[in-house]
C-alpha cells in the first residue's frame, strides 16, 4: 500500500548509471490496483501502485522506483534525464 496521496505528480525511475537517470516518465499516481498480467517486476499478490504516465503509458510500482516528481527532480538535478520505454523493458523481462 502506498503512503502517497492519490493524484500527486510522480516520476517513475528505472535506474541510474554514470550520471544518467533512466526514467519511464512523469505522471500521476492513481492508486493501488491488482496487477494485470502484462506487468513486469516482482509482486507477491498484493495490490500495487498504478502510475499513468504523461506519454499515455502505465507503469506499476513493482516495475520502478517512484516518488513525488518535484522532490526527485531536485534530488537528481545533476543527472541527465533519459526517457526509456516501459513496453520495451517488459518485452525483455518476458524473453528472460
């Protein structure tokens, strides 16, 4: 269960390396839901945070690190932000 308020602006992060922050994008936390089958990441049957990204895609809490957008942009201000595609990462998980 998320401690964040539904409707807040968030940033969904895949990882960082060498000063680059790979993000799935910014969006809105819409609440905790049961995961659909297509979701990647690790989940043990509990509901999961759902994030509707500005780019029209959806990412779930078990697929990323996420938190309030403003805070994370300030925290990683010295990083280069690079948007990556959640759908491509889900394909990689299926192939492994």
